[in-house]
């Protein structure tokens, strides 16, 4: 059975697909109602569950906060397979999305929190 966190992240990933955007680990975790953990480790663990339980979801729309992806990793391969252009990163063995800012989506968390408290 999927955890509440995994279910929430699955919903966020579905939102990303609908808007055809990507989001950082922090954005996804915050939208799902928890902290991403050090270097996004908590979110990565939840994403592994999402991949297992909902393989049809586009989990690869979630990227590390710094945009650095290990070259040849499943994430890098999936992004490349789906037509995302990657360029060499600042660190050897890493790649990053080109035009990252234009591809990222951010929710207005402050507005959502304010709306939740007025209900």
C-alpha cells in the first residue's frame, strides 16, 4: 500500500504533467506537504515508491534543486529519451537541463497556506 506522502507526490507529478513543466525536489515536497530532506533524499525515497506503484506517472519531471543530474542516471536517460536537452554540468559527471528557468514550475505556497487557514 502506498504511503500518504507517495500519494501526494503522485498528485503533484500529475499536476506537472498537465502543465508540461518540471519542478525541483523542494517544490514537489512542499506541494506534497513535507520537507524534501537533506539533498532531497526523503523525496527521492518517496519518488522510488511512486515509480513502483504508479509506473505510468512522469516521475522524471522532478529534478534536484541545483539542476545537476548524474550523467547516465535513470533520470538523465529518461529526460533525454523524452526530448529534454541536457548540457554538461558545472561538475564532472553531471548534466543539467538547458533553459532550466523556462521549464520550471513553482506553486504559490503562501497563497495556498493562507487559503487553507481561512476555510
